[in-house]
C-alpha cells in the first residue's frame, strides 16, 4: 500500500504533561511498520515511562543511567534553557501590562534681598523661603491585538524547550547504554583474543619442540609463531576501543575519564535483553518521540507568530494618566490628567504586509520541518527493526559456526597426534575458530547496540521527575 501522510491544521492547545499529551496536528500514518511482526503475547508497547535498559539486568548500568540523568552537563544546559525561555516569556508578557511609575522631588531654597535705600524702621535684609516639594504618579497601558497570540507564542517556545530536555534525556540514556555495552562487549572480545593467544602460544611452543625433534617442518613452526603474533596484535586495538568507550561513559556522567577508571578494571558479560514490548504503530511516535514533539511546539509558535504580525494591521489604544501633588511655602496644588490615544497604521510602506507574509513563510517552513521530522522518526524505527532482526539471525548462525569449528579444532588435534593429518590443519582450525569466536562476540555486541537504537527510535524511557518542568506555563497564555 502506498504510504500516505496527511497533515491538517494545528489543533487545540497541547498539554505539557505526558499522560495528557494530545498531538496538535491531526496525522494519519500507515497502520503498521514495513518490518512489522505480529507478537500476540506482547500487549505492551514502548512508552516514555518504559525503563528499557533494565532489561539488560545489569545493576551497574542502571545506576550509571540514573547518575547520568542527575549530573550530565547537556541535561543541565537543557534545564537552564527552559528557565531562560520562561524569563523571555515573562518579559514579553510584561509589555502588555500597565506601566506605573512614581516620582518624588523636593527643593530647599531661600531668597535673600538687600535693600540699600530703606526708610526708618524697615529691614535692609529680607529673606524669603522658596522651598517646594512634589509627588507624581503616572501610568500608561498599551492595548493592542497582539497580546494573546504573543502569549501563546511564548508559551509554545517554553514547551518546545521542555521537549528539548526530554530529547536530551533520551539521548543521554541511549548514549550511556550504548557506551556501557560497548565497553563490556569489547572486554569480551579482549578475553577471547587473550584465550586464543594462550592456545596459539602453546601451539607455537609445541611446534618448536617438534621442529627440534624433526617431526615438523620449519614452515609449520614459522606459521604457528606468526598466527600467535597476529592474534597478539588484535589486543591493543581492542583495548584502545574499550578505553575510549569508558572515557565516553565518564563524559556522560559529567566527570573526567580518570574518575571512572576503577569501575571497569574487568569486563562483566551482559545478558541479551529480552524484548518485552511490541514496537507498536507509527502513530505512537507522535506522542513518544521528543524530537517530534519539539517540532510540533515550534510549529505552534510559528502559527502564533502570524497572529502577532497581523496585530500590527489594527489600531492600538494607549491609556495614560497622571496624578500630581505639589507644595510650596504657604500653597498646595493638586492636579490630575487622563486621556486615551489611538494609533492607526495608515501608511507603512508595505512593511506590515511583508512582515505577515514572512511569518506565514516561517510557519510553512516549520510545517515542512514537522513533516520531515515524522518521516525521519519512522525511518529510524524501520532501520532499527531490520537491524535487530538481521543481526539476531546472523548471531544465531555464527553460534552454529563456532560450535562446529570447536569440534573441528579438537578433531584436527586428535588426527595430527595420530599422524593422519598435517600440522597445517591444526593451525588452520585454530585460526578459523578464533575468527568465528571474535565475529560471534562482535555480533553479540551489535545485537545489544541495535536493541538500544530500537528503544531510542521508539522514544522510550525519557520520562522522569524534572522539577524544572513543574512550573505551570498555561498562565502565560492568559
């Protein structure tokens, strides 16, 4: 069936609370994913509250995720951006409230007059007190049609920053899980290489002894030594990758790499996660994926921006008033004044119309971005689903290969000891077994990484207690 995507106009106000979240634009997507697989025993789907990393059954991973959510610097930056957006919203909202100012003034002064020609009995010096004081209270209130859409726009921008925080939380959770399983998976690969190296070194020692006894050729001895050297060369590269994964864990925790070096002195095998949920349907992504929710709130902000621009077409009313009290020596004066004024845009050189068209264009761009974000979200899930299932199949087949090559290596040794096969067959069997074991370990790690990618693409696990979220921003639109 040809894929369809219909997006209609923005709906009612959105709720910041996850449990009451209703997508704004009405969206119709395909009923199932391309790689949908019926799972009759799984009724639950991935949700923002799903702690999918707990399916690894690793207490260390669980504690690392919790620590990262509390101390990661990217998350802290996202929290601060919410506060910054709130302050900006309050500044804009304040522009539509009355402004009241008061002023107090006082002057102490006197005037002295010297009279040269005075009649008898008159004072030559006359001093007059000219002190004065005044108090003024003034108020001004600008009323226009842009107040409501401006408040809605600011509220949408605040909510968008909240969803950015949710998106950051999900990125950090997935990043921590991927880095942790990578560190442990590489530890498994190092252990395999070290074990294989021990076997190959032992084989090389045996070959040397047989060479001295004349039962094998120099070529066999050289090949045994070379095989051990090649395996030994794999170990430093694997150790480097593991250390880099551990460094990434430290950064996600907001720490220096040296601060977590003691946590990973030895690797711990991680069990395969059991997928205890269904992938659901594409429509679930509209409420589960934080990046889709970010795009949705940005679209709503752009739509409100059209209303802000259109408000410039209409007259604006300004109410202003002043109350003044003044006192001089022997006199007191009180006065007041109040009067409205109307500002009517008559000719603006096309500025207002161009600004409206610009706002509509911005909204159209946000609309297209919203559509594209949804398509990318669906693609992420489709890619993750096929990756999980393909790698699981590959891992299953590699397991069979390792089991058979283990038997082959043992049989080659027995046949060589009985003299019915050449020593070259032993070396070939050991090399094939080591290669298959390493591929199996790499595949096991990839299965786990693909599981993490699937959970992230479905938008699961980001919901949590964030005090910065709790301030009510609905009042910004009132």
